[in-house]
C-alpha cells in the first residue's frame, strides 16, 4: 500500500513548490503510516477473545439499535472492514439500465458499474464527441438505440469452470450481445442479432466458450420481417444463435457464427451441457400454444392463451452436429446470416423435443452434467431429466410423434428421472458442493433447498429428490445465484435471492422502488439457511447474475503502458508523448495533441475558428493506481475518463463560437480545480459570439 | 405490510384461473405470514442478552473472518436487518454521472439513483421517443448535452432547517441547475445559466429557499461570448446567479431571477448566512492573481499561477440589497438575463471583500450564523470570521482599499475572529450538536475535529478554537458531510468522509476505481471518532452531499390517483381510462390509447403503416406499492418506467417496417413474460420489409 504515500508525497512536493508548506511531506507520510497501523494489526489479526466489558458494549449497541442475536451473527458474517477485500464478485445484469453491476460478496457492496448498452458519462462511455465508437456500435440500421434490457451475464469458462477472462451480456429489448474484457472491465464489442428484434436467452456459454448462445423469445418474422398476426404459424419463427468466440482476439467472430430456425414457440432460458452432457445444449419454451393474444378483439390475452397446455417443449440441441451442418453449408441466408432451417435440423438429428411442464423458465444442468432440471412456473414441481435416458431415447427413437413443424418429440416417461414438489412458481435452479439444489419460488416468495439423487445422494443425509427446506424471502424472487453455482464445481457458502419486489424492506424512494438482493448463508446443511443481508438495488432491475471467486480475476490495476488504447488493447501510435504536445492545422482540420498529468494539461489554451473540424488526442502520463483524470468541454457534450496510462481521442466540429473552459472531471490532487484550460472558438469574421460584456459602455 | 400479500393473492388468483393451482392462495399467504413472523419478533425486540454459547459463536465467526473487536462494534453500529429502515438519507451528487444518489445511513446502502442530467433507461428518463421532454430540456442552444458534472446538492430549507420538500443539484460542466421533487424523487426542471458555460458553486439555498444560489468558477465572457486570453482582465468576468424559487409551483421562477457581475477571479463555494448572518451569503474565490496559464508558451501553468498570492477574497454579498437593486431595475441585460453590474454592486453596498488565505475551497457558516469558516487548501489553518465584526467593519468603512474593479476590501484583522491550525489541505467544514466543527484535510487524508468558541465554548470540555483530534481516512478526502451538518440544528452522530481515492481499499475494478464514502461515528466527544464503514462508490465521482433525517421526507408510495402525470403533478386529461383503449387514425397520425395491468396490455396488437406518426398513451391501472410496469419497443429506442398510477406518453415516427414485440420491462408477476404485444409496421406498398422467412421455398 505505497501508492497513496507516493501520491501524497508527489502532490505535497508540488504544494511545497507553490506554497512552501514545509511540514507537509512529514505530515502526509505520517497520516499514511497511521492509516497502515490502524489496519496493520487487523491484517494479521490475533484470535479475538471478547472480554466481559466488550460483550457489554456490544450488547448495549445491539439493544440501542434493536438488533437480535441473529442480526449480530449476520453482521459478523457480512461486515467487511476498511481495506479488507471481498471473497467473491457478483456480476449482475443491470436490467433496463443497460449496464452490468459488480457487487462484492459477502459485504454486498456495489463495487462498480460497467457501461454496456447505455452511454455513461462517468466512464466517458459514449461522450467522445462525433464519430464516438460507442455511439456507432449502438446504432441499429442507423438508428441510435442507446439503452438495453440486460438479462443474462455469462462468464467465460474453461472446462466448465469460470476462468475470469471475459463477461458476456445480452440485451433482451434489442437482441444484442456485449463483450466485456475483465482485465480492464471495459466493453469491447456489441453485436446485433440479424434475425430478431428482441431475444431473451442470452448469454450462455459452452464449456470452453467455443460459442456464446443467444436464444430468442417472442415469435417474429426472422430478419426483422413483417407479417400480420393471422400468419403467425406460417411466417413467424423462433431461433437460437450460436456466436463463435475468438478468445485470442477477445471478440465474437461473426463470420463463423450461425443460427438455428425454431418453431414460433417462445424460447426462454438455455443452459449448455457439460461433462456427461457435453456437446448438447438445452432451451426451454413456452406458448407452444402459439397464442396470438388480441384481448382488444375479445380473444384471451397472451397471459392466458400461452398458459393453456400442460406441457411445453424442452429443446435438446446437439451443437456439434449443428456446427457440422453449418460448416457443410447446409444453411439458408436470412438477412445475410446463415441459418440452419428446421427441416435440416430434423434431418440431421440436431433438434429433439421433450415434453416439459408448464410454462417453464429455467433449465439448469447439474455440475456433473447428468441431469437437466426444468422449473415450470405454473407447476409446483421441478422436473429432472437424465442425459443417459435422453441419449438412449434418441438412439432408440422413443418418440410419441412430432410437433407440427416435424420435430420429433421424445416420450416424457422415457427421459424423466424425477419430479420434486417444491411449491408455487418455481423459476430457476442453482447447485452447491453438498449435493443440494436451490430453486427460486416466485409465488411462495421462498428459496427451496432440495436433495439431488444419483451420485449426489451420498453427499447429503436426506433421501434423494426431496424438498429439504424453504427460506422465505422478501419478496417475489426471480432468479437466484449460488457461488459458482452453475459451474462443474460449485462452492456453496453463499446464495443470492434476486427478490423482484422490495415493498417495505427499505425507506420509500418514491413510487419507484429498488429491488432486493438478499444474501443467504448456505454453508450449513439441512434446514439452516438464513437470510443474512438485504441489498437494495436502486440502479436498474437486474435479471440474472453470476458469482465468481475473486482470486480468479486477473484485473489490471493500471494500463500496461503509457499511451494504451483500451479499444485495441495495445499501445496506440497516435498517442501524444510528453514533448509532442501542440496544435496543428490543415485547412479547417485542427489536430490537438495533449498530455495530462497532475495537475495540468498541456496545452492550456487551444484556439480554433468557428466551424473547424477538431481531432483532440490526449495521453495521460500517470502510472499510479487510481490517478485517473477526466476531460470535459462544457456545452459540447464531451467527457472522458482517462485512466492511468490511457490514450483517448475526441472528434467534434467547433460549431459554437465562444470561450469554453475545459477541465479535469476527476478530483486528482489538491490543485485539481486548477487543472483546466480554455478552448477559444473564434467567431467567423463579420459576426460576434453570443452575449459578451461590454465593460466600456458602463 | 399487506401490499405484497394482496399482490400475491391477485397474481395467485390469476394463476388459479389460468392454471388451476388450487393450493396457491393458501401457500402465498403462508409465505408472507412467515416473512412477517420472521421479522415480527424483531420489530419489538426484547433486550438482547448474549449467552456464553452465543458469544462463542460470534467469536468463532470473527476469528474465521479475521475481524477484531472494533470491527464487531462497527458491524453492530451499521448492520441494518431486513425490513429495518435507515435513520438518515444521504443525497449525494453523482459527479460526472450527471445523477443524484440516495444512500441510507447508517447501513450505507445505495437506495436509489435519481436521473437528472443524463438519460437513464431504467427510470425511462429520456427514452420516450421523439419530442421527449427530458431530451428537450437537456439541449443547450439546440445541441443535446446529455450528461452533467453534478456537484452540490442542496435540500430545500425552512428557517434554515431541511424541510424535505425539494432537492436542487448543480451541473458544473454546463452551468445548469436541476430541481427534484422529493414526493416522487423525480426531476421536474432543468435551467441553463444564460451567462456562463460552466460554473461550480451550485446549489446553495437561502434559509427559506427564497433563492437558489449558483456561483461561477472559471472566468469567462458573460453570455457565452468570445475574447482572446490577452483580454482576460478587460473582458472576462465571474458571476453569481440568484435563482428565485417558487415553492408552490415547485419550479425555478426564471423571470424573477437575476445575477451579479463579479471580477474574473475564480469564485468557488458559497454558503448562505442564517440567524445572525441572515440576509448575507458568502462566496470564496481563488486565482485573484488572474493567472491565464499558457504552459505551452513557457508561462507557469494555472496550478502555479493561481497559487502565488497569500490572500484571495471572501465575497460578502448582501442579497436583500441585491434583490432591491434588481427590483429597482438597476441591471444590464446580458444574453437576455438581468445582471447587476460591478459598479452598481459597489455603489449600492451589495458587495464587499475580505482577505482570505489561501486558494480556499469551502466557506461554511456555523449553525448560529455568527461565524464563517474558510478552509484555505494551501494554508494549514482554517480562518474564522465574525458576522458582527464584518457588519461593524462595513459600517465603519474599515477598508484597506479596493481591488482593481473597485470593490472595497475589508481589513482582515478587523473581521477575523480566529485561526485554527489543523493540518494540510483543509477543504470543507461541517458542524455537530456538541460545539465541534469537522474539517476535511485532503493532503493529510484525515478528518479534523476542532472546538468552536463563542457561545459554543460551553458545550465542550476543550479550549475554544483548538484542534481536538484527527482521524485518518483512506484516501485524500474532498468534502465531508455531517448529519444535518449545515443546518441551524445539526444532529451530530454520523459524518461521511468523501474520500476521493480508494486505491487498495476494495477489490480492483480495472484501472477505474470507485471512490470511498467512509462513515465516521462522531457521537462521542474528544478523541473518539472511529471510521465504522467503507462504501465503494463505483457509479460516478460524487463531489458533495447532504444528510437528512429520514422522517422529514414525505415520500409518495404510489401516485395519488390513476392517470397521474408526474410532470404536471396532477391528473392528466389525456390519460386513457379502462374501457377507452384503442387505436385511431387521422391521416398518417395514429393515436394509441393503452392501459397496463398485471399481466397484460390493452390493446395487444397495434398495426400502423410505415411512416405513420404515432402518439402512444399509456395509463397503468396499478395502485399497489411497487407494482411498476415497464414498456419498451425494441429497436425504436423507447423504454418507460410506469409506476403505480402513472400516465406516460410516447411519440415516434414508425419509420422501420416490420413486426416489433413490445413488452413489460419490470418483472411484475409470475406471468410477466406474457405481458407483451406486437407493433406491426406494415411496409409501404411495393416493397417488402427487411428479411423474412419464406417457409414455402424450402
């Protein structure tokens, strides 16, 4: 922990220079040392033994604050002292905020937001003037679409385990996928699905992140087409897209990606097989009724029409066969994108259906890959399928027929392993290291712990496939997330209940309330599973999250070299070096080369003519962790976050005459307010700038 | 706490209807009751007495997590159980995020973000299609400026005390002011300063919120004018604007607002007098050197040039005299805005200067109004001024001369009450209920507690005007905030250190790190003032905050009536009522009248022709707290947050043919995914929509 000391000394020396405060070096150092001492004892903590008077003080505080013993235990399990790091990072979708949120566990502190689909000015994301690469990447057919409905974050995996390298996140509203590099926690790529306007089941990765799976949702005319609702069965379709990921480039490889046409059922969540089920992935569906609503015409609304049948279809997809069909060219181009059509999938044995009760949301594969757990939100059970039985049924052609698009439907009893009655509104299932599964129950407002069978039966004392315990949550839980709970080796210990309504849990924040992320301690077995923390989420409506062990992340503390371009992840030849600063002009094109360092920009004055096209390049010379500068020009809608070592470029037309202060927007030093300069935009000859004070005419 | 029960029953009945799950009513109710029981015992907590085995469990947890005794105490002081509400709300600027953040104290949980200067899609803020009122209000001279650098939030006051009605927030980058109504926590108005591009000292209110004060910062040509830096002294000026606030309308009354011309020193923070100093306000300044930088030309950079002199000028402004001068028409119009020019201010005795050391940031008035505390960041002291001495010096014309703009300068020794040596980099001062002041020390990375004199001397055991204690913080504190710490009656108890650098305090989040809001327990006297919580702020770089007792807020839990327009804060005659739903057309103008209720929209299909101008009006029929719906149309950049009772309108040109699903973006019920419909945009005759699957050609 010497960076701040170095910083303090550096800033202090500056002060010495400009202000002659001689004592400051000593004092700054002293404060830092005191800080280290304060936590120093902490770092190698001696075993605590509470003395009677300490117990008395603790009891006094508890009684003043009306805390009970459970509360004190929960506090001790979650409180994380100054300087102590969390054990896990929860990467959560930000719902309609369009972003991703990183939360530390067990402290449940929001560590950072990562801008993905919505311009975000603190990070300078989408505020780089005209031709900003973020704003360009967010356009759909030329239209700016500057938000997303982020749903399912997916951490990159190696052999079915999180490797901490990349994070993928889907945008349900606009069927887009974002790629985040976890070295600098920065969004590197956004791809738009060429087949459908909106989706749902994204993102899910195959066990080695060969592909990122994007499932659809509402039936649509593939390729953004039009057809009246009367032609639903004929012209509307579902789809699932397999985006090829290039790990070395850290980008989706669009040219080697493809999709599968599916019937116009509403495909929902997906999960990739692993171990025993490696090579498959599974997609839920609902509204196999193909209801088209129309309550305004006296038809039953979608909510009722889509819920009539007792069974929907679990989609079982052999993705290696699909990959082979794609490589063999057995595709049709739709809106310029290769699609394996339904008849091909049937002919090649790529796609099979298994009946699943009833309007399911989640399908979740057990860590060993042997079982698929389907939670049918209108059925009080979860239904467990066996991959061996599925393989055998496919081999033995145990079909009860096919759906009206010709997809073979496997015999339910031939593929079912078990059904476990849990309660009302099962949605999503996660796993731990003790042979338990955890399923969210929306209508019960509860988390159910239940016992797995097969090779897991020996890991817990209970009978296999039985409900063990339900813990109430507040309120209406959607998804849940256990520590590494969807990998081949879950950690147990912690589980997040993503409670969708908070109602009375927190101070009212107007008619719009936060969600409630509740932390459950699942370290014990049996019926012990308390809620130990409530975290309000008042920044969006997160839909789904994943929790990774923090030590798997290899985060950069600063950029590797001064002049680094985060977009290319390498040194940028255009990055101005110290000594190269200045302003040059070719015709009406002005190039500004600038450096930034505590506490000034070079140059401090930039003079241009009204209408000039300005390219403004800035390198920060800082190399100390946390020595971030900002750069903004008022009224020009420009703000950058220039992190240690970073190079940034801004382009704009200086179309507004006047004198515009620019300044550093990050409090970087004691002389931060003095870190500024002026952009002087000289009015075209013959006319004055707006306003102006004539001090002589008084 | 019966809303969720009602919700559960309502949803459940629906499920019963569509799915016949008979048990559900009972189970839903049971879960809710269990939830109440769980916290029920909690609500009327019996005094805790820790049994030996409980102490043992607690000690075991502490040792497993390496917590020391101080940590356990801090945990008990801050942990806030499920359903327990915080005692205070911290309203914090969001810095370059452009937003405001509300944080509960002592739990230090981020309760909600409030969108102000940056479009935010979760709240549907700026995503209402074309002609969106938010996007319109964010334009500056026709240019969209969709971010802000929010600096100083100001709660509305009555008799110098927070009244919990409104919150004002300034945008430094673009010199704008936002007005938030704390009934629904919604931004109602944004005003742009007509004189300057950027500012700093906003917002501060007079004791009864007659005016909202916006101070400037960097010298500029008033009215967005142009002048070369060589003309700095002649043509550049500072300013302070007094925005008249109309409490009944809840809006800034621009027509009755005015500004004062000031010398081109860099005005900084302001504070309004109260009690003894009522009728005055005080503004700091730095760079009275009028340095113009130019390091690129070999001049000293701004940071050095602006720091040469030992004294800057405290601006003492008699705002009632200023108001009289404005009403008497003694103003000049600049860019259409009335400005009291410097010579008038001098002639009318509106403006006086007092010398202040040295590049100060904060000027803060004691609760009794008798003392102004100036923190000069390049001076190890805080300097205390007496309002009695200031008034006497003005009456007795104890001037040492005037500055080069003719403003009389009061004799420093005649107005100074005391100077207190605290340490390096004093920035900002707050007060408690025990006669102490608290000053942030940026370079020391510490919070200083010091003793006040005068009538406060009897409230504490220490000598007056003495440093009492310094608590180290991590790291580089900017502003600080005590509970109601700038009102006439501070609460003491809690203090926030807005530490600007976090460095090693949290898990690294890439090169961009969060700030660190540290909670200090200031309930004790003397040298006891521990840090009890570290909160990472990874959503922006907050600059300043205010902490209000939660019970002062009269927040609406839902909108007062169904069909409420938050913009006008009344029922909207255009709000579609149940039974009025439908689609009508006049030429190419289409009007959609829609209602929303769990779990469907009416109508579910909307068919328009390519190029139609669509006006889409939605009323939610929900009245239960937290029953919020969203409404989005993919690829059209539209998303709304429709809170219980709310009416919203969207306008757009249907310029993209195709079939667009719209859906509810808030997880509102078990059948939330079924709450959707289709916008069918029929292609112009003669051309097909993009893409499309020809299912016959296979």
